[in-house]
C-alpha cells in the first residue's frame, strides 16, 4: 500500500503531518511516520480516540493565504448528504458525507470547496459540538 499524506489533529490541539499506509476507519489505531522523522524511525501509534480528525491532504504546505469556502457552489453536485460540522474548538467544515451515523464514532467528509488542500476528512464524533444537514 502506498503511503498517504495526512495531517492529524488531536483533540488537545496538537498537530502532526506525516504518512500512513495502514489507516482503516474501523481500527482503533494506525501508524504515522512524521515528516520530521528519519527514514529509520519506527513511527508513532495514533489512537483514534485521541483525535479530532485526520485530514487527507494534497500536500503538507497547502495554501496558507487561501480562505476555504464554507458553502457549496450553485449547482455543485455532491455525493451523500451535505453537512456543516462544527468542532469543539470552533473550526467549521462544510462538505458531504456518505457515512454519517448519529450513533457512530466517526465519519468521512469530502469538503465542499474543490480548491481545498483537504481531499477528505475523517471526523471523530467526540470532537464535534454540532452537525447540521444543509
């Protein structure tokens, strides 16, 4: 399996950028090799219960000056239900989801902004303060 670029955000605010090749949403943990680690480093175990979200990204630098749109473009098609997710830290994510379950531990969101650096976001439900269907 080819390593995937991710940015993980812990519920306590920590952020780590790196690569994983064993992320599975139904598993309690995955391995991460930080961009700052040495090739010989074993990597770290990341437990989903400790996270806010896993951001699957195009690149690690992104576009710092870019303001991500928090709405769908007129006529924009989406897969699944359109949602607005507000995290406990105040961050808002707008996109669509195929996997939201009110009783679930987590779900994926595909951002509404096609220019976003985020390809998809794995949201941990305990980090969400509000979810609204649009």
